[in-house]
C-alpha cells in the first residue's frame, strides 16, 4: 500500500533521527536479506535518505511492510510508531493470517528441498543441520510461551470476574471458574512445556498454582470465605506476575525467530530456480507478520495491566479521584490507539463511546457508582476483545508449527 504523501517525509525524517546508520544497515539486512549499500542506496546518503531510498524500492515491489515492521520493533516510541502506522497502515492494521503464508512457504520449500534429498545435496546441506534445527526450536519456544500466556490470561479474567462479584455465602459459586481453569492448566500445560529445552521456571509456577488451587478447593469445601479470598488473591498475584513475564517471553521469542537458514547460502543450482525466488519471498513475509502480531499483543497486555491498576482505585479511600484521572487519560489514549489498529471492528466505536461517557462522568470530580459501572463496562469490552487478539496470535503460533514436520524429515537426512 503506497504511503500517504503528506506524512511520508515527516515519518522518514523521524525514523532517520531515531536510528543510527548501523541500525539501518542491520534492519535492512534482517528484513530483506540485502546489504543496503549494495542494493538500495549509497554510503554517502544521510540516514533519512537511506531509509527513503530503500522504502521507495520496496514500495515498488509491495514489500515495504517487511522493513517498516522491523523498524516498529526497534523504535520503542509510541508517538513514532503511531506516525509510521498512520503513514503506512498495513504495518499493523488488518495483518494477514500466518496460515496462508506458512502454506506458501512450505509449498516452495518442498519444491526446493524435496525429500528424499539427492545424495550430493545431502552432503552440501549437512553444515546447515544445526541452523535448520534452531528454526524448529525457536518455533517451539514461541508456541509454548504463547500457550502458557493464554492459559494464564483466561485464568486472570476469571479472577477479575470473581473479584468483582458480590461476596455471598461461601458456597464456592464465585470460585468454580477459577478452579476449572487451574485444573485445565494442570492438565494441559506440562505436555506443552515439555517442548522447551529449559523447563524449570515454567514447571515451578505450574506446581505453585496447583498447590494454591488445592488450598482454594479445600477452603470452598470448608465454607471458609476468608481462606477462599486469601487463596484467590494468592492465585491472582501468581497469575499477574507470570502473565507479565510470559508476555515478555512471547515478544522476545518472536523477535529471535529467524527463517534465514532456509534461504541463505544454498547451492547455486537451487538458488537459480524459480521456486527458490518464490520461497525467499514467502519466508520474508513470515517474520514481519509474527513480530507485528506479537507487538500488538504486547501493547494490549500493557493496556490490560493499566486497566487493572486503575480498577483498584475504586476500592481505595483517599485522593482516588486525582489518581484515577491521572491514569485514566493515559489509558484512554493507549486504548484508542489500539482501536485505531482495528478500525473495522465494532469494539473500536464502542471504546470511543465508553471513553466519552467516562470523561463526562469525571466532570463531577468524584468517583461515584455511575463512573464505576461505566468503567466496568469499558473494562469488559476491552477484556473480551483482548481474548480475540490473544487467540489470533495463538493461531499464528500453531500455524508456524506446520513447518516442524518437513524440517524434521530434512533433518533426518542431514543427521550426522
């Protein structure tokens, strides 16, 4: 999609100011596999010109998203990220699904490296065994961390619902969903964690959660509301801690994932095939989609953390109005930015509507029940949309695992 002309120059200059020359060299290489000076521009070009010339060529090919996504990840400045997305919306708006991209990559990979491999090709490719195996391991890491994050995300939402419910008799009704999700994690998480090479951290919190769930179950059976609430709070603390950590792990795993070995330094008779050209394009499409999706989820998680913090002000006495207002306007800006990335989804308009209603309520300069109810509706809208965002990334991670089977076959033939 062509850049919006009125914004392009401003965005290019801002990126040039934020990035060093070394940054640009590295990002262009990661995104395209090409040396920026060999293919796109001159060493004498200023940084903004380097970026502009490179993007101009990529725009002609329809692949500017590759470089822009890597730049979005490298620049941790919300204002500049917003400018880039406003200028080139397809960097984060209406991202493609990974499943189709993976299918395309596997189609051409099977043509280029069709098993069983010829004897001569096997010997030529043996030095790439470890690099191919690394791709499998990185995909598995991303998949595991995303699964664990999703398990805890669902648990966190059940905890929020239970926490906002009116406390009644200790029948356990408010805790049924929490215990059910804890049981699901105990059953499903360990087999997933088995895919990791380093399992201790994940198995440790899964074990802690099982212990806390057992305490909650015993408290419910004893109709001991105080013990129920204590166990619930402990579970919530554990969930929040590891949600934040796993969110960072998902983002890190996405950034560290590389498919470069599939297209780098293959025999010349392969690199001159039409199928190889198609494979290169398909592989280059994958990484920007993965890291863009992971970036969106990370931004949603940060907003969710802020929403949880703000919700606490309704139960704290003191200067809660001032505290709420200070955090609210920062949160509103963050959420409306997320809404701009989903312009066609109904939730985006609803988020704006709820924001306006809360702003109107704040004109009374006190946190009354009306604002509390409006904020709860706002929070519910956000949390259910976040589940959809979460699930989309989970589907992408699952789709990436389709690469495992053909790579395994190739690795068998390249085994020492």
